[in-house]
C-alpha cells in the first residue's frame, strides 16, 4: 500500500515536472528564422513584454513569438472556433457550433480579406505568422496542458488565422438578430403593445454622446431559431469610455478612460504589450493571435472603444420557389441558392459532409440545426444579413493605421476602413485635442428599421447601401470639453440616419455624468475612482418603487425591508442588500411576465429594470397572473416576490441575513473553455473571486440569471481598464483580469486577479531602464544564419 502510494506520488510529480516544460521562457537567446536584426524583449515584473526591434516586421515577428509562448492554446481555440473546426479535437459536443460557423463562413471571409488588404498590411500579418511558427519550430518543452489533455498538436499559423478574430468580434458585438427573432416568436402570444412593453423607452434623461409587406405567420420558425442556434452567438456587450479636455484636468492636458466589457474566460482576452520599432511605438492591449494593438496609445494619440449597439443585422424569410427547392423568390424572379459543400471532421467519428446555402441576403442560418430545417420545410428559409459578413471588410487595415496615427486627420483617415462592428472610438492627443468617431457600416434600409424579420422576396425591406462615412456620428473638441459613452444613446433624435433604438439602459451613463461633475478638474486618480464605482442607479430607482408596493412585513422580513429602505444602492461585495435586492428583482421578473411569455420566457429573462419600472408604473396589467382566476395586483406580485426571495436566501445561506454577502453569490468567474468542464481540473483552471458591482454600475459585473446553479455569478465585465494621461503617456494606468500567461501552471496565470478586483493599476514604462526594474527576464531574439 505504501509502495503504491509512493509510486503514484512519484509519477504525479514527474508528470507535473514534465508539464512545466511547457511554461514560457522569459530569458536567454533564441534564434528565429526570418528576422532581419536582433530584437530585445524585456519582460517586466508583471510579465509584460517590451519589444524593441530595428524594423516593424521584426517587431511583429517578436509579438507573434511571445503571444505563442504565453497564449498558444487560446490562439488555437480562437482560430478553430472561427473556422468551425473545434470538433476535430473536442468531438461531438461542439458539432453544432462548428456547423453554425461553417454556415457563417467567417474563416472563408478572413481568407478573402487577406487577399484584399494592401501589401504592407499583408506583410505585417505574414511576419506575425512567422513569429508564431518560429515558436512552434524552436520550442524545447512539451505543449501546454490543454494540448496534452486533448492529444493533438497545433498546425502552423496562417495570416487568415489572425483575421478571423475580428470576424468573431463583429458577430459577438452585433447580435441584434436574436431580438428580431424573439419579437417575431412573441407575436403568436402577445399583442404589439405588449411586445413594446418588453422593450420600453427609458424615462431617464441623459445627454446623447454625440415593414409594410405582409409577412406570413412564422412565429414557430423564429421560436425554433432561438432554441436551435448555439448560445455562443448570443450578444452580450457593453463598455465605458470617456475623455475630457485639458480645461477639465489638473494637468491641462486631456485624460481618457476606457473599460471594454466582454465575456469572462480563463485566460482573459487581453494581453498587455509595448512594441517599438521605426515608425511604430504602441502600448496597451493586444489580442493573442492578432499583430495589431486593439486599444492603447502610441506616444501621440490614445484611443478607446465602446460598442455602438447599432442595428447592423437583419433576418430575412426567403420563400422557396414553388416546385423547385433549389431556388428562392426575388423581385426579379427565381434565383438559385449559392451552395457549397464542406466537410466537418468530428473526433473519433466518421467525417460529415454538409451543404451550406446562402441567398442574396446572406447565409441560410435555418440550416444549422435539424429542427430548424424541419420547421421551415414547407416553404421558407431564414437568412442572416450582417454588415460583418462582407468579403470587402478592411477593418484590419484600419487597426494597423490607427496604431500609427499621429493626429485627428490620420485617426479619421484610418477609420475609413473600419467596417465592422460599428464602434464609438474616443480620441485624445498630446496637443490637447479630444474627439469621438463612430465608424462602421450601418445599413440604410428601403423600408422599416429591421425590428422584426422581413420578407426576402419583395425587395421592399432590403439594404440599399450604408450610412456614408462622413455622415457617421463624430465630434472634435466638443464645446462641453468631454465625450462620455456607456453604450447609451449616441445621437439626438434629430440625427437623420437610423442607427438603432436598442440603446443600452442609461444607468451607467447617468452615473458617469454625476461622477464627472463631482470634481472641477480631474486626475488619473479621480478617473480610477470613477471606473471602479459600484453604485447602481437601477437599484436607487427601483427600490423605492418596490417598497411602495410591498405590504407591511414583520419579524425578520420587516428588518430586511427596513434595511433595504435605507440602502444607498451601493453594490458592495461585503454587504447583503445587493443580494437581497437582486434576488427580489429576479423574482419580480419571473412573476411579472413568465406567465405571458410561456416557453419563450428564458429567451427574454433578465434583470430588465426598464421593463419592470414600466410595468409597475404605466402598464400594471402585467401584474395579473393570466394563469389564475383571481386578478392579482402589483402589490400582490411585489410582496409575493419579496417573500419568495427571502425564503430562497434563507434556505441557501442560512437565517442570518447579515451573512448573505453579495460577493459570495457574485463571484467574478473566469471559466476555462476545456478544463472548466472537468470536475477535478476545474478548481485549478477556473479563476473565481468575490466581487462587487452589478449589471448597471460603472464597474459593470453582469450575471446570467438563467444559470440555475450560480444565477448571480459575474460572467461579463471590464477585463481591461486603462486611463491614458496625455500630459505624460508614460504615466498611463492599466489593469487586466487574470494574468499575462494562458498556462495554468504559470505564476502569471492569475496573479492580477485581486489587484483587478480591488481597482489597482500598473504602469507600462517607456524606457528600457524602467522596464528592467524588477524584470523577470530579458529575451534576445536573433536572426537564424
């Protein structure tokens, strides 16, 4: 027994030591094929690479090398996701996702984009791929643990592999097709007025940052579409960005803050780096797999992104020609579907050949899932038109030029090639100018606003082009001295072009305006305080409304009601009021509309503060449960929901309500895409930490209420924060969640998590001498003979 235990321990130790050979190498000399000169890479104390090269192409090769040694599996997973090739290594569980990605054709589009890019952009992509492949060719240790677990080795990196990242982001950040489908599916159960109630206009006043054809009844088709397509294609997006001129700062130069909000994963999306070469000097956030900085500064300008949430996708119902399943009707007569055959390899199973179809509007997404095809078998198909599914998208060129822009003219010139997804891009420069531009392709429709799926055979709802670049929202040195955006309304009602009416709820934006007015002149310190603010205006608006409808409570329930009555709406992880309020709000959502929505409830269910406020104040008919004979009032709904919430919290956390801490239920959760699904390894690979904030705080922390086990876990938020000081860009502040390395055996896998949670920042120094202070190593990349 003892011998067996000792042998097991010995083998486990040996296996661990072997796996540790997959860790990045931060010191020494490494020969790289293709380099023209030596490249100096200082890894500072946070494992951030400071790359100095004598030619831009060598800098891109070096970035490819360091990305690969730190984030190889993340990069490979990303390109396989975009190419619809996950099933080759994962097996049947990812087949439907692969089928969807093949239908969208993102990787094919990435390949076409590469062929359309100018030579200098192609050269940068080529050099980056050479750097990745140099790592694959020269590594001396084993592959990272994910490759060992899945028993495969990565293929060589290709330029199109880098371009598919942008295609994926364009689809994730513009998923409004689901709202179209949901509205159509709800039309079978609800009146138009009821559907409008679910998406009410906000009553909060925040300054803006700057179908007639008869459609057949296809509610069942849209219901199946919502159920059938992979969850990955659901949009969850948000961000904050604000910039102020020198008139409002202590230094007399602009300040800019940015925190893009995306889904949490381990490792995190962002990888900090500083890259310097002749004509190139950029610092900030890169995405592993991509040679260009996505966010940051270049010594002359700083830039940041927020999502516009513009409506750049439409669903079209295509009508097959009677007697011919291979054609569909158009205003000009029958037209053949574009068809291609693709082979999907599923691990340990026979290869499968699938037929991919597309109409003039876009890919036929109702082919993705058998149930969808069955529901449309009689005569109709569903096509997706999306601005991000065009072969002539040159957004990579825009990023490359943005990295080099030195002034407003070069900045706006670069953005002419920024096609998808539409973003609000803030600007500041060292000369004291600020601005914002919202580049991207926004469709101009013949009829309607794309709120519901349209008939594809009439031509009346088609796209006749895009909003002209010069007509897109923009501002340069606004009179107010500030440009603030939190995905709320970007333009005033007088703006002549339709962008969307699905702007994000304005709670974060209003809070930003409040906080910006606290200080007459701002500093990086005040910006950091604002960026980490956790007061919820959704809570402060809804709590008094709830209490007005709450019948008097006694005992512990009365104490809890009294506590909520004096709560200021701060979503602190160390308080119980946020958990009580959030649970109460969730129960009110269920009680308010689950009966009307029926099987479509989960597709709409969320915290929905605007809808709940609308229903409790202006549309109280929602308070009646249609499943009962009695006529319930809003007092009934709110009181019953409060009692249900208290009972549920007592059962889960005990009777002491002061121990119902928000942070315990609201852990920021960074799940590993592979190990996170394996019980034992999950505890090693997933990253979790108690956190504050909520879906409507500036420091945003979005839960997923449909998760039955952890409905309040934070799964979406600011994985990157930056504050750019244009008086001294060397003093700019940065914070990322998780760590620089994607290898879970690395000390730099999760070393940033507490500092990120606690609102702490680091600086990325310009000089080599400063970077060497506490550096973990210096790696010299030298040309192969």
